[in-house]
C-alpha cells in the first residue's frame, strides 16, 4: 500500500499554451508592421487583412475536411501567424490573387497536407513565399518606393484597394527596386559598394525606410526572446553566421562585398532571424542544434545574396535548413544529467 | 485462358498496378516530360510501343534463354526496341522528337519496361504478354496524360497545346485556350509542380480505391440484410 501520493512529472506547470505563444508573435510583429505601413502605405494592411481572411477560411475548411475540432485549432491563431509572416514579406501592392495563392499554398499544402500544426516539416509561410517567388517573379519584385524617397505622393486607401483588387496600373514612379535588388543589379554593372550606396534608396545603415521596419522587428523579436516565446539560440546563430561570413568577405574585398552591418540590417535578415527561423515546429529542437541550425541559415542567406540568383535568400535558407533540422537533432542530443561528457 | 483473364491483366496494368501511381516505376520520365498533354501522350505512346515489342519478343525467346543470363538479354532486347522506336519517331514526328529529346532513348532505363519483362513476359505466353505490355503502357500513358493535363492547365492555361507536333496540321485545331490572358503559374511547369501534382494524383487514386473497397465491403452486408428480410 502506498503511503505517499506520487505524481509523475512535470511538477511545475508553466501557464503557456500554443495560442498564447502565437498571439505573442502577433503582438511582437506590430512595431515592424507599423513602420512598414508608415513607409509603404495602406497596401501592407490590406495584404494582412486578405491573408488573415484567406488563412482562416482555408484553415477551417481543412480542419473540417480532416474531422478536427474547429474552435480549438482556429483559436490558437497559428494560421493567422502564418498569414502575417507571409503577408509582411509580400510587396505592398501585391494583387489579391497573389496573396491568396501564397496563403493557400502555405495553409493547405505545406501545413495540412503534411498533418497540420506540429507535423509540417517545412515552415508554411516560407513555402507560400517561395511558391510565389518562383511562380510570379514579376509581381513579387514590384516594390513600392518607401515614403520619403523622391517627390512621390503616398497612395490613398482607395487607390491602394483599386491597385490590389482591380489590378489598376500603378504609376511607374511609385515602384522601384528594393535595396538588395539595387545592390545586385548595380554590382552586375561593375560599380563598387560605396558608389552604389549613394543611391537615394539607401538610408543610414541599409534601405531608407526599411531600416525603421527592421528596427521595429528587432524590438518585437527581442521582446519575444524576453518572454521566451522564441529561443535566443536561433537568432543568435543566424545573425552570428551571417555576420561572420559577411565580415570575412568584407575584410577581403570591401569594394565587392557589402559591409556586415548592411547585410544584417537589410532584407529579411532580422525579421527572419526572430520570427521565421524560430518557428518551433520546423526548427531544430536541441540547444546546440539550434545554434547550428541558425548559423546554417545565416551562412546560406549570405551565399544566396552574394553569389546566388536572388537578391535575398531567407526563405530558401530556412527551407533548406528545415530539411537538415532532423539530422542536426540526431547529432546534437543534450547530455543527460549525470552522463559522462564526451 | 479465359476472357476475364485478359480483362484482369488490362485492369491490373491500367489501374490496380499502375506504373506511375502504384508501382512508382519510371518516375524520371514521368516527372520530367509531363509538362504538357502532348509531351505526355508522345512519351506514353513510345513507351507503350516499346513495352509491347519487348514483352512479345521476350515471351517468344523464353525457351532459348537460360535464366542465368536473362537480365542482359532483356537489356539487349529493350535497347533494340527503343532504338527502333526512336528512329521511327525521329523520322515521322521530328517536332515531338525535338521536344522529348533525351527521354526517348532513356526509355531503355525505364524500370517498368524491364520490370514487366522480368515479372510477366518471362513467365507467360505471347498473347498474354502482349496484352500486359499494352496495359502497362496504357497505365503509364494515363499517368503521363493526367499529370500533363494538370500541369499544362495550371501552368499555361491551355490544353493540348502544340498538338501539331503529334497530330500534324490537324492538331493545330485541337489546342484549347481555357483561360484568356493567363499569366501562367510557373511552379506547375517547373519540376516541383511534377512532384506535387503526382502526389495529389496518387492521393486521389488512393481515395477512390478506398471508397471502392468500402462499397464492396458494404455490398455483401446489405445483400445479407436483404436476404434476412
């Protein structure tokens, strides 16, 4: 007969749920999204709204088709997070069908066909992004010039809606290449990094306007780490890997390779490090593995930016390291307490 | 051999043991050339012809070949058949030959050809082997054409585009433009589209088969109930 009440572990419960973590990710995105709206206008918000609506409908349809409870799975906001991560990465005037196809690829194909939240081997938002990037290169590279560059007036909400839903042509003066695009094209023309950076698209550190969005995402990301919604090891690994390889190449030839602070502060590096690579489902699960996983993404991002065919490579790098994550986990198991080192 | 025996061979080849959907043999040509209906149809016809010739030939020389050397003999026979088909295609359908290119000679390496030779033609008579060759070829062609249709509609918004490559002047009228001013969904034409499309087709086939099994299982039960009542 038992004398003591025995309970199995865990003995200390943390009051977090999937829904809470997902909502924290959404809150953490707000400062960066606000900066994007300030510099690129209403289109960012319209994209977010379309993506959220499509994601919820797709999620509900797939849950119903798979015979899963609707309220519990819709309530955890994971579909909304996927939709937001994808929508933020889209050009602000992306036509509505572009957003819709991207979100459907993410939710239906990358998430539910692989078994739903927790079973998907690839980051759904990045699958959606890559599908769009390789299928519709023209639409995906038409970015707006950020507010404050040149003498252009910002689009009104009505004009934005017309452009997104009816495909009304946008004045050419309003659209332009992203800083990483400019760097790539001008570099192809044989200009040095210092000459290219005189272009008005560039601001203090990276792109004008972009750098404030990056700052917003950095703030949100740091808050995520503070609340432990994201593991510090993945962003550290990723930014460390990117900084290391870009510093080495910058020291070798500063004319040909952009400085490390530019690389860290442009494109999706910060956003990807804190919000995309940290997806707990598709990332590596062991502490050491997470550092390696992050570093792999960072190095791949640099390789794709500097030597690949695309201006930015966060999405491809994340997907490639998603494939590697199970193998990394296999070789980096944490030491069991009391086990011998080595 | 009864009538139903041949029907069974046909059904096995086209559906139950479909090369593309069930056996997953010959995936390299299946995935690579199925970017349009006409390409799929062309390669499907060529493969069917090769399968028919090989199965018949191997079934005929069955008594002369010692089992120890059967694989090299199969390879020789297949290589001859493929060369004949390739030359014929080069002569009569130069346009399609240009599009399919390396994949016609590569039928030699298609595992479904040597697979049928080993699993069927070497153990059965000429007529049965011929039926099996046609059935397997038709099954492969079904996979190619279905996948080709999906990828062509999604990727280019057309159906039977470039049909003149296969049907001559008459084929030009066959091309259907389903969607006007279609921008094209590049992913469907690119290799990932082939993998995703094939995966979806296999899933659909499995669903159909599961439904058929359920219905078959339900039938005796309902018949029993009817008898009791």
